[in-house]
């Protein structure tokens, strides 16, 4: 779907996971898996904040079982094709080698995903 925000992608995958697991999921349940507060996760789902640190983006992608690139941009493969530990390790290796400019660019990209009416 064109012009989706990161909030849209989080909510889309959240709904898919509920169907896959056959029960309602809670913000608190997924927030615990991501390693953030329920309020922070709820803010991401409501579009009140998409100021997601690179580390939280990795953890969120792992929890939602999606590729980081798809979650951040809507591009590329959606569903994770590798195990979360490998995905997590690779992302951290990239972050460790990243310059502050790259980390700032990722943050800017995520902030640009906030819809203007929210």
C-alpha cells in the first residue's frame, strides 16, 4: 500500500499477528517484548510518536517478525526471513560501524513518517 506511515505498518502487522495467533494482543504484551513501556508502544500505534531509537526499531521489527527496512520505509520484503537473533546482531553491527550522521539520518527518516494531521 502506497503512502503508509510507520504507524500504519505497525498496526497492520499487529492485526495480522492477532489473526495468526488467534487471540487479541495487548499493547502491554508487545511493549514488554520490545522492551519499552506500554505508553511508548501505544504512542507508536496511535502515531503520537515515531521517535524510535535504532535499538528499539530493531527490537520492534524482531517482535513483529518483519524486516527492519520494511518497517522503517515500507520498502523491501515484509516478513522476516531470518531468525531475530541474527537480524538483531546484524543491525547492531551496522549501528556500531555507523557514523553519527547515519544514526541521525535514521532518526530523521522515522520522524518524517508522522502524518501531518496527528
